[in-house]
C-alpha cells in the first residue's frame, strides 16, 4: 500500500512537472507572439509616419502644376512681338506678375530644369522631336518646347525638348 501511495505521489509529481513544462512552453510561445505583434505594430506606425511625411512633402504638387500652366500662358503672351505702346505696357505688367509668380514658386522649392545645350536625360527631358544640327553632337538638347520643373527633389513636369541626332 505504501508503494502504491509512493507510486501515485511519483505519478502526481511527474504530471505536475509535465504540466509546468507545458505551461512554460505556452508562456514562451505567447511571449514570442507578443514580441512579433509589438514589432509589427512598431513597423506599421513607422510606415504610416513615412507615408504621412511623403504626403505632406508633396501636398502642394497639384496646385503647383496648375500654377505652372499659368506661367506658361504668361510666357506665351510675353513672347508675342508688338510695336504698339499699349501692348508693350501690358507686357511689362504681365512680366512683373510672372516674375512675382516665379518667385513664389521658388519659395516653395519649385525650380526650372535647365535643358538647352545639355545632354539628353530621360529623367528630366521628354524628347518630342529630333533634328540633324550642324556642329552639335548627337543627343544634345537643341530647343526647349515647354519648360520643365522640379518640386523639391521630384520632377513634376519634364522639359519637352528637341534633340540633335
């Protein structure tokens, strides 16, 4: 009988050990799961913050694009040749407005992309024509058809160009 009691005590101790080991294993699994979830949450918050920063950085892009069309219209009007005193005076006023608009765009980090006589670069230029030009190397911008602009570190409108063959 004593042996049976010893045996049941031994079995009970073994069962308790097994239960403790199983519980310890479960605790370890839950701790690992908790760490993974915490890491996922941190990464998710970081990605959200990066996305928000990107959105905020370029929030004015569509407005700036619309304003660039206004600048183009001013440039077209200013490039009209005239001998009339009235038209010349209007052009002077339009030039002042255009210059003011350009200075505001520059304040918001909008810069014109220089292209004339530069090597063609598809990152900044959009070639719409090619032409054989005496004295020019191949793949050099020979004419700017529409100005292009950078907004901060991003091309928001490539320069439309004619390139030498």
